[in-house]
């Protein structure tokens, strides 16, 4: 009977190494299996295939998650680059409240509903462009 060793048996049985497959007489194989030193080779192959499948699924999931993070980062970089091309007038006080809100909405992802919200968004964008 073919068995795959789960451990190296204690007591000086160094001819059986962990992870190796051996063809043993049925009585020895059953003793090794009952002592949890080995498992049937077909079960070992099944377990190894399942572990490989789980590793592959985890790798695919990690790759998908990384691609999503990369895509989000690229989109953010593109938005920031596009915002950097929008001109902010030096004297915003000459603009109407509606124009200030529209300008702020083009510079921020936040909800801009009031002129105060707009001024905060514009000041935040100015600070991003000119860090001191």
C-alpha cells in the first residue's frame, strides 16, 4: 500500500522521511496510518491538489485586489492631474456665488453646496498645489 509520510516516525526510523511516499506492506501501512505518521498516498495527492487550488484562488484574489488598487490609484492621479490644469483666479471675490461653487465642484470630490464649502475646497486645492 502506498503511503505518504506526514512525519518522520520517532524511535530511530530515519529511513522514512516526512513528505516522501513509500510502498509498504499493508500491515505496516495501517500501523503508520493509525499512528498518524502517514496517510494513504491517494488521500495525500487529493489534499495536495486541494491546497494547490486554495493557493491559486488566494493568489488570483490578491492579484485582482491589487489590480483594483492600482486602477483606483491611477484614476486618482488622473483626477488630480486634471484638477491641476484648472485655473484658480487670483481674486475670487469678483466671482458670483454660483461661479465659486462651480469652480469648487470641479476642484473637489466633496459635496459643494454653499459658498463657504466652495471656499474651503478652493483653499484646500491651493494648498495641495503650493505646499509650504
